């Protein structure tokens, strides 16, 4: 799902939550629902070996990815903040610190992930992304055993996005 869509849908959800949650918690929900996507920029820097810091090219990179990912057997996505382990970490912070702040952040993250899952399911690429670091490691190992390397997909994608 595109960033603009996340901003619009999450803003509507935050506005709907405001009467019950208050302005501060609703804004925190909105920020966490949108900022979870900052991991895509970090992934772009990692995939390009920090050779390119351009946000414009990063968006072009992800636009091209959505066109290519469905048909490439080497595609295996992993987003640092979109995985079960990060969600568990935020949940544990909420439980052990007794701070509502972390539950609000977790709610925004969860809302974002559900939107992504609907989008991925609608585009028939639900399993193109791994939802856990453990799952990613297992699936990557299986691809490598088949002679497929997920990094090849990202290298091709980078070359197309800088042209």
C-alpha cells in the first residue's frame, strides 16, 4: 500500500478514535501507523549498500517492486518493523512498563499491518513478504537451496529504479 493511502486511512481512523482515546493518543496512533513504514527506507539503504539516499528514488524503487514482485521467484521481502518479533517487543514493553503509550503504538502498527495484508491479499502477493525474522531465514535458506537468491531480485530492482 502506498504511503499516501496509509496517511489518509490512518488519519480517518485516528479521527474516529479521538473521542474515546483523546487527541494525544489518537495522534500517537496516527504517527505509529504511518512511521512503521520508515523501515522501507532503511531496507532501501541496506539493499543499495547505502549508495543512494534519495527518497524520490526509494519511492520509484518500491513502485517498480510492486510491478515486478509477483512474477519473480527470487522475491522474498522482509520489513524490519512489519514483523512478529518487533510487535512482540512493543507488546512486552507495554506489559512490563505499564505504559499505555506502547499499547497505542502497537495498535497503530497493527492497524498498518492489517491494511498491508488486505492490500497484499487483494494483489495476490500475500506471501511475497515474510512476517517474522525466523520465517524469513527459513524461506531464504529454502530459496538458496533451489539456486535462487533473493538479493538478485533487489539488485535488478535497484538498477531499474536509478535509470
